[in-house]
C-alpha cells in the first residue's frame, strides 16, 4: 500500500468551504489591512490590484488552505512555502487559531463527524 503524501485541492471543495466559513467569520477587515502583501504599493501603482472584496476573499481562501489539514486531519502543523510577499498568510492562519471571539479564546477547532461539521471548543475562563 502506498502512503499518501498530499492532496491537490481546488476552491470547489466542500471541506475547504467549511474552513473558509470559519476563517471569514473570525478575521476582520483590520486584520487584512494591517497584513498586506509586501508588493501591495507596487501593484497599486501599476494598477494591477483587483477590487478590495475579491482580494479579501482570495486571502481568506489561502488561509483556509493552510488551516484545512490542521482542522480536518488533526495535523500538528503544516509547511507553508511562501515568498516574501506572502509571509502574512501563515501569520493570519495562526491569528484565526488563537483569536478570541466574544471574549472567549477558541482552543480547539475540529471535525465533529464525517460530514465535516465544525465543532468549536471554548476555553472557560474563571
């Protein structure tokens, strides 16, 4: 039996969409504006940027790509080979995992069942 070394995913993928829903509900516009690509000013000057909404969606999809194996497959981490201009994606993925929502830190995010329902465990503060 051969060992599976990875998988190719597209944006038309239900597990990815579930993680995307989580990412997009936790990240804020401020997070995305404070963590832009290094090339942002150059691309803006050359008029190569898309609209703000499509860039935010694209970045949330990339962050979902990073988090999917951690959440779905309970991996301890993932290797993310990125260039200098995209170093913020792993940082924002870590932000999603450690974000406090309504004053409660999400300490665990995992699949609840084979259908991929997300269950969030909350850290109880005394």
